[in-house]
C-alpha cells in the first residue's frame, strides 16, 4: 500500500469521531479523540445489509470496511458533495435568513409607526417569536429524522414562504403578532433538520468548516437583504402598499420557488441522488466506486452513522441529552455568547440610521458588515478544523465581539458618523462562534439518537435567549443605547470565561477517565468495552476533543 492510500480500520480496533483510529492502549486517548467502537467488520457489514435490505440489491454492498482509496478519490467525492448538495443547503439557509433579516429592514422603514406601535412592541413580538421558534427547533430534529430531512426541509420552506407573503396583509398589532408567531413555527425546525442531514454526508472533521459556511451565508443573506431593502423600500406607495410590504412579497415568492425546486432535488442519502421530476441528475451524482467511498468513509469516521436510517429517537436519548453536563455547557455558552447579537442584528439599520444616514443608505451600509462577518466566520471555522482546536478559536471570537461593543459604548455622541460606523462594523463583523460551538458539541456527543436531541436543544438555545436579549435595546435608551451596550459588554465578558471553563472541563474529564482506565483489571476493561456503544460519550473510554 502506498502512502497515498487510506487504510481500512483494522477489524478489532476502536473507531473514533474525527477519522482518528484509536488503539486499545488507554494512554493513546489522553488528548482527545472520541471513541465509539468497538465494532467488528462482520457486525458492520451485517448491519448495513439489514439497513438496506428493502432497497435495490446494487445498494446493499456499498459499505466495505476493507476498501482502499486515495486521498484524491476522497477529495473528488467531497467536491461533488460540496458542489451538488452543500450549495443547495446553503441556498435554503440563505432564503431562511433573508426573511429573518427583512424584519429589521422593515422596522427601520417605519413598520412600527405604520401599524401603530413602538419598538417596544417589536421587542415583545420578538420574545413570542423566540419562544415558539425554540419549541419548533426541539421538534425539528426529531421530525426531520422521522420524515426525512430531504422532505421536511422543503415542506417547512414552502410553509414559511406562505407566511412571509402574509406579512403584506397585516394592518394592526394583532396581525403582526400572528404572522411573527407562524413564521417562528415554520422556520424553527429547519436548522436542526439540516444539521442532521449534513452529518450523514460529511465526516466530523469536515463539519465545522461547512457549518461556518452555513452560518456565514446567513450573514451574506443579511447583506443581500439590506441591499434589497435599499431598492424595494423605494416602492413605498406603489399599489397602495408600504415599501416594507413589497420587501416581504418579493421574499415570499422567491422562497416558494426555491422550496418547490428542493423537493425535486435533495437526495435522501448518497445512494439516492437521482432527480425526482426531471432527467437532470438521472444517473446520480456518483459512479459505483464513488458511492462506496462516500458511504464507507463516513461510517469509518463514526460507525453509529450506519444506523442513521433505522434509528429512532427514544426517551432514553432525550434523558441522556438533558442530563449531560457537557451538553448543558454548550447550551449555556450558546445563550450567553449570542445574546448581544440579537439587539445588534434587529436594530443594526436603525443604529446606523442614527449616525445621520438616510433609511436607504443605512440599510445598504449593513451589507459590508455582514460580508465581513461571513469571511471572518468561515476563516475561523476552517482554521479550527485545520488545527483541531475548538476552545481557543471560540475564545478569539468572543474577545472580538467584546472589543466591538466596548468601541460602540466608548465613542462619544459627538463622534463623526464615520467613526461610529467603524464601531458598528467591528461589533457586527465578529466571527460568530455558533457553528464552532455546534461542531464541538456534535463531535463530543456519541449516539445518533442523543446527537439528534442535542442538535435540537442547541438550536433551541440559539433562539430562546431572545426572550431577554430582545429587551436590551429599549426606546427610552435610544438612539445611542448606552445602557444596552453596557449589558452587551457584560454578556460578552461572560462568554470569554465560559469558553475557557468548558475547555477546562473537557481536559479534566479526559485526564480523569485516562487515570480510571489505567486502574481497570482485564475483566473490567472487557466489560467497559462491551458497554461502549450503550454508554456513548459517558463511557469511560470516550475522550473529548477540545
């Protein structure tokens, strides 16, 4: 075998998340590498045949634990996934965030005044949105698993497209609360379903970079939304409609079109990439060998993925996730670190407008901020995957955000609008660490069912914080929001501490488990190994990455 070849996992070794093949020596586990095994060759082959027993016979021999393939062959498979699958996923999240950003553009264009309320009502509606969105995310991963993400994602998109169009019908505060409630209900499940979906195609060492793109493209969507708003808001009065209603009409139509296309396009897995309604991709994305590589590489990376198609989330999975202190560490980190982002994103055009820019210019000036955030986020995620470090990269992002809000708070009211815009630019372009946090939690959470629940929980945590963050910028604190920025600075400082604390917990847990493993007798060791798949990330031989 040449050095270019990727060797198969030896039959009786332990396989780990992150494509690290860990031997039985417990000392080899000191510095991380999440153990999932032990898994024997025939066990995996038999299980895969069972999973695919109801499909065509040509698909039943795809998994080959003895398969050898070059790095170039794997890179070609990943390139196909990136160009054919991931671009469609990015389009779905782009559409999602255009709508979520349009509300801030509509607020800057006078939506509250047109409907007869103030930004305090907008804040209250955001709280309702956060509560319903969080509830929807908790069910989204489970429902996506049950019905198939390739079906569930387009269904949700079509639903929120209809609700987006309904924004053009509202004419009072009651209508506003209604549409924001239904938009939360229909949008909430798509992100956890997407996370599960991506996890079946990519290895865990590839996910953080792609999750960074996933959230980075949301920043691009925000930038595009700002540019769209700069143009569409000028339709104010056309057909008797306010400019912000035209914003939602155009967005809603685009969303419905994309949803219909995704129904026909998204595959269930690498074995089903033929188009549904057209002859486009009728031959599939991969040839036979590429399919075998695509299936085998992800299962070598994490053998539990072989059960993805048949595993259903159980009450034990729910209990396991809810009582895992490390999962809770990531949830708390999510809520604290993202809190300052809600007031800034919701009122960014409004804040920039206070720098003596017009409504149209203020919306357009949000675009550079969001583009820079996408770039910084993707670079941070890429470097994290390249180095294998999670905590210190997250710490870097938290410090950046802290510095940005200190600048916004420290600048005097007499500062020129250019200097104040730079402050908003620094704060708004921080490399959002949510994708990094999710990737870190995912690779440290073993078991398909538990990981599914944890994915829903962390997306829920990434929205429930709006219950309090939506009240940080208040009308009596505008236009400089001094009090609000003091609160944001406190949350950013807390996030800095939490990134360090979570790393320390993982390091301490690995060290403690390594010491306990060394003290085991041979019989105890065999008993622990026999329970590894059941124990998952709570198992004594499981080691966390950090």
